[in-house]
C-alpha cells in the first residue's frame, strides 16, 4: 500500500507541476505582450514627421508658383507626399520644445471658415524649423511657405494628446 500512495502522490505532483508550468508560461507570455505594447507605444510617439535635410530649400519664387493651400483633413490623414509645397496663414498659439527633440516647434492656429459651428475644434498645425526657429510671439499673425513632413503628436496644455499636421518652415513673415 505504501507503494500505491507514492504513485498517487507522484501523479498528484505531476498534475501540480503541469499546472505550475502552464501558469509560468502564461505569465511569461503576458510579460512579453506587455513589453511589446510598451515598446510599440514609445517607438510610435513621433507620429511620422521627418525633417527634410537633403538639398536646399526651394526658392521663394518656386513657392509662389507651385505652392498649394493646405487641406487640413488631407494633411492629418497623410494624403500629402513628404515635401509637398504649401502656403499657410495663421495665428501663433504657442512655442513648444517637443515633439521633435532639439527643435523649437510653433503651434499655429489656422483661420476657421465662416459659417462653421461655434463648437468646431480649432485646426492647428505644428511649424518645425530645420535651422534656427523664427522669433514669433503668441497671437502673432503669420504667412508662411513650407513643406509637408507628416504629423506629430504633442501634449496639450490640459494634459491630453493631440495629433496635428507638421510643416517644415522655409519662409515666414508677419502679417498685419
């Protein structure tokens, strides 16, 4: 009988160790998935804007002939090719050190079309500079020529996150 007990115990232990192995495997699997989620999230924070560093900026006369006005929805959906020449008017909202590290980025509010709903969300773009940023002040109206470089995410003043089109500025002037 002592022999049967030891067999029963070893079968019980085998069942327990199989359960323990499954638990450990599931725990490792969960840790791997969490690691992938964290890594995937942190690697995607710059939403897809890359500065154009090859070649020189187009001459201002090229912009005057070829630049188009920004279609906000197309820019947000990345329906523009990188480097598309654009012309914009807007009002400086604020200057940020992020989302493109090492750059001073300017958040620009685009004029709202008349007849829209009062609760309509303000359309904004991020102005990014390859070289030294322009000296602009909050609430200053500006006119600019730039190139579409994708979209960026940034933290809003109330702690939320927002994704906006990013424009690499080539020429900027104050509007009165």
